[in-house]
C-alpha cells in the first residue's frame, strides 16, 4: 500500500468531516431538534445556536436567518456583506483549492469570487423555485451546498482576492505615489 501525500490525507479527512457534519445536520432536522440547520464546515458548522425561525422550512438562528433574508440583495450591498460575514466567519484552511490555485494575472472571464457568487445566487434561486413547488426534501439537500458557496464567496474567495491581487497592487501604487 502506498502512502498518500499529506495534502491528499487532509483532503480525505476534510471530505469525511464534511460528510459527517452534513449527516448530523440532516439527522437534527429529521429528529425535529430546534437547532440552527447550518452544518457545513466551511460555514463554521455545525452552528449549535437555537433556531429562532424558518426560511423555506429550514431552521436558522438569528445570525444565519438575517443573512439568509438578505440573499436577494445586490452583490455589493454592504448590509448584505456584513450580515453574511457575521453569519459565516472565516475559517483558516477552508479556502477551496481551486481558489488558492487561481492565477489572477491570467486574463480570463471571471475570478473565484465570480464563480462562487454565481453558485450562491443560482442555488438560492433553485431553492426558492423548489420551495414554490413544495419539494422541501430537495431544499434540505441543497442547503449544505448553499452554505459552502456562501462561506467560500463571502469570506474566503474575497479575502484571497484581496490578499493576492488587490493589496499588492494598492501597495505598489502607494509606493509609486510616495516617490
């Protein structure tokens, strides 16, 4: 048996952790426990806060519900950004590998921030349509995907973009201006 590289082991452990936390979230929902449904590890899950209400038959705590209600806000709405950042704090080591590997120097059609925002909005749209059609079980299955997309775009991808693309250019401009 060959040993996997450390990164492969970490990915396997993370995948197992994601599956376990997702299953726990689903089990809590099926058992009728009154806990916030947010369970994806990228979204700081499991939440562990008491649910105060439901959106699309999904139970959320105050912070996650506030962020969820603002889901239809404009992408650059500062109130929406603040609500999402409060609900999904950054977790070191959870940034998607494709985001970390992205070359911002390459002229391409979009960045990881764009990809994750599109995923987030499409999942919300699909979940809204699913609720309108009364398919609540599908909504419960889609929720972990929405949580991950939200955490990746709002915190992790935008922070990566700021750190690796915006900040170095800002520093360079400031240095040129100071001369």
